């Protein structure tokens, strides 16, 4: 019962403090040339969230990539938050949107931090805290987001889905998901600081047409790869990487929360 209580408290903390999952979601994943879509930054649990009201001055990048190039979306943001932007889709092809923000400080009680680490498979941090004798100390963490979404415009696909956006944590696909269909296997590639991320706990979420959400998990292999069977609907793949912070005075740990969303039909 104690663990259940702690887990419930942890979920509340995630929702209030920073949300356990964070992703980009367009109004639709399949669109027409010339159409306007809204892209929202969502935060929440179980692939169900609310619009983030983060401040625009915390943006590191918010970009729209096509086969013809890329553009900064920040001038299109209304007000001083980054939660909602309207984008015209001028060309056919696969469109990629990327978002990264500045780090934010978070401190948690030891028990809650341990549950957070266990839930996200951050065994490296659990072991390091044991070796350091810090298991009874509150956490001191800087966390930031590295998220992407893919939108297919028209029927013509291209290689934009595979562009490296330069974010610290990149989740990409080996094949364009808009050339694949439900029941086929998709290979996801995780890269951290331009190197394959092995042993990360990778989550695959699907939300179908009835808003039913399912989740699967697996560890990335030695080459930073994870494979899941695609499901129809809205899809998200997410992972977290936490490393020692380079300035112990500021924080003990620095975490990077990555996600990639796309549609499948």
C-alpha cells in the first residue's frame, strides 16, 4: 500500500510539476497541400494531455522541415507561450516539426525520485546514487524536452522524416512511417549526443479512433534500436536519458525527454 500511495503521489507530482509525457500533436497527421493545421505542445499522462503553457523565451528550437528546407516557427507563435501554432502546409511530402526547450530545475523526495527512475528504466542513475550514498537525499535535476512530430501532406513521401534536428536526444525511424501500414514492424533509432543510445527504456503508445490507448515497452539494443508493430491511429514513441550534470553546484543530474509522434493507417 505504501508503494501504491507513493506512485499515486508521483503521478500527481509529474502532472503538476512537469507532466510525465510531453509531445507535439498536430490537428491531423494526414493533410492536403495548402491546408492550415495547428500543432500543439501537449503534456500529460498515458498519451492524453493538455496544452503546455510554457514561456516562449524558453525555446531553443521550434522548426518546420520539408524537402525544400526548414523555417523557424517561433515568429508564428501568438503571445508569450509556445503551446499552439498554426502552420500552412505549402508543399506535398513528409513534414517534420521539432521542438526543444531550455532546462528547468526539479527536486523530488528520495522515494518519489526512485519510483520515477524505476518507471523510466533509468538504472544507471539508481546504481550511481547507491554508489554515491545518496539514496536518502532529495534529487536535484535539470530536465528538458526534445520532441518531434511527422505530418504527411498529400500522397508523395520523402526523406524529411530522417533529418537530424541537432537535438541532444533524437528518436527517428529507419523507414518513413507513411510508407508503412498497421501490422508492419517499424524500427526506431535512438541517438544521444550523436551516438546510439543503448539500453534505454523505449515506450510505444497508440491511440486509436475510439481514443483507446495502449502502451508497449522494450529496451533499445546495442545500436540504439527498438522495434514495434505499428497500430492504426495516433502513435508516440518516447524515452528518457539522464546523465550527471556538468555543474554539481547547479544540479546533480540532467535529463532529456524525447518523443516522436506520427500517424498510421
